[in-house]
């Protein structure tokens, strides 16, 4: 599922980028920009869902790290 979803969204982003390179009417340009923006949001959401799924199934794991000194200074 991951590959099929990523490919479809990548294609939408590619086609919207190609369309944006043409000299189009203002209405068309605004629709293409909206399409691109929404496709990028969808790409982010699907990526987050896939990572969450990998965490839930144990494919990837999160391990805590020691805090950075700069971060500790900001917290004081």
C-alpha cells in the first residue's frame, strides 16, 4: 500500500508542477496551486500515517536520547 500511495501522490505533485510552468489563465493557475498545496498536505499525512503504522507494528522503534545542553539552557 505504501508504494502505491506514494507513487500516486508523487505523480499528482509532478503533474501540478508541470502545469504550473505553462502560461495559463489566472483561474487555472490558482486551481493548480491549490491542487499542489493539497497534494503536499496529503503527502505529509500519508507519510505520518505510514510511520505511525511502522511504530505500531514494531518495524521501527523510538529510543530516547540524552538532551542537548542548549535545550537544557533554554528550559532554565
